[in-house]
């Protein structure tokens, strides 16, 4: 089932990740804003800091997509690694 039309601007504002189209890969799943926002609040409280936009998009995409029976969208695994520039100082 495709996302409801009322989600249009919300989806484009919150689910943007370079190289990933969550709607094209949704298949029979739908997006549950309530569950996604609960996960976002939990992560923000657990980390004691606001999430950056790309971190929000990952949390919302991972927890918001649901199957027709309410279970979370299946995924084999999720690994998120932030690229960091190598330090220019000497290792001491």
C-alpha cells in the first residue's frame, strides 16, 4: 500500500537520504508517522542531544515503515557508520 497523499510534504522533508528512495522500495509497506515520531523522541532522549537531519531520516526510515499487519518492515541488518576525516596530527 503506498503512503497516503497527506504524507507528501512530510515525507520529502524528513525521509531524504542521498541515493535512497524509501517510497520506491516500500513495496506493500506503509509509513506510520506515530511510530516513527515515537522512535525519534526516544533516540533524542537517549542521546541527550538533538539529532542531525540525516540521523533523523535514518531513524524515521528504519522505524516508520510497517507491514499491513503492523510489524516493522523486514530488513536483514542495519549498520550506520559516519565517515570521519583522518586526523592530521601524529598518533601519540
